[in-house]
């Protein structure tokens, strides 16, 4: 569904992506892991057109990501942002239905509210939550609202940016289970970036290790522990010693 071919991106002297090549299979859940500042978020932003690569090609469903009707292209994507990114001034249902009331996806207000409430139910929130404001919700509930918004338009591709950051282990487990269930149920292609190895094991079909601007290893999650790759092995076990130098 998504193909990166020798993608490069620098910010001044900082070479973030140095030949990223990766295939994300249709209908599977790919998790990209790697340390802070290794380019995981940049890789997602390049697909969405928020960052323009310096070189290389990105194909989505066989077509260059940068070509064609941008609004129609973006309508295929859902996104769960790391910090929630909810609009404080809007009630929950309008946050969930934000895209449904605008642009190519525009629906009548009543229909958009109905869809929003249905998606809230899908992530375990009652209809009573719909008219609350984000500040009235716990961190876990806000994350669920963000997930409901990500799936509101039934996207073909969903990006998850550090989906369990800031959550306690129990709520993180709930979110991981929801993500896995929803991706399977929708048949969507999912790309997640995370440091949380518990999340990796819970939601991944395949894993890709990004370090030094390139993919060091990629394969099924079941083969991760026996990969023999020193970068992956150091990262997943959190070892201080290895080829990945700690930033001091």
C-alpha cells in the first residue's frame, strides 16, 4: 500500500533520512521503531506531504504520493496524533466529526453527529461523552476520542504516532487492544511509530527498525527476537551497550 524508495530528507546539515526504503503491505499493521530523532515522524510526514523529500519516491497504492487531487488523497488517511491534538473549544463529537463536516467528505451536521457517536461507542465511550469538552476528559478518554476521530471517515490507511505516550500501563493496554481490533475489523493498512515495545508486540504484523536514516531490519513481529540484528537486538532489550550510541 505504501512504498518508500531511497527517500532522503535533510534539515540543514542534519541528514535525517538517508535512503529510506520500505514496503508497507496492504491490510497489515506495520510498526516503525527507533530512537528519538531517527526520523520516524519525518517518514510519516513525507507520505502526507507535510514534509517534501529531497530525493526518492513515495508511492501510495501504486501512485506517487505528491501527484493528483490532494484533498482526495488525504481523505484516504486517518491519524492518531501523539498529543491527542483535540480542539479545546469544540465538544467531543465535533472533534470526532471534524473532517466529516468539511471538504470532500462533507456530511449534514446531524449525520456527522450520528457517525461521531457511533465511532465513540466503537472505542468504548458512551453517547453522553459527545457533548463534553476535551478538558473534561481523562488522558485515556482523550486518546480514545483521538482514535474515534482517526477512524471517523473509515480511512484505508491509518497512522498512529506514539499511541500510548502518557498513559498508565492498563490504559495503554486498552488502547493497544482497540487499535488492533479496529485495524483488523476495518481491513485498514496501519503504520505506527512508537518506542513502546509492549505496543509493538500487541499491534504489529511487521516491524521495521529505523536507525541512521535507513531501515536496518524489517520482518514479521514473530521474528523480531531472533533477528540476529545488533541494532534491533539492542533497542528491543534496552541495552546501553551496542552499536546504537547513547546521547549524553
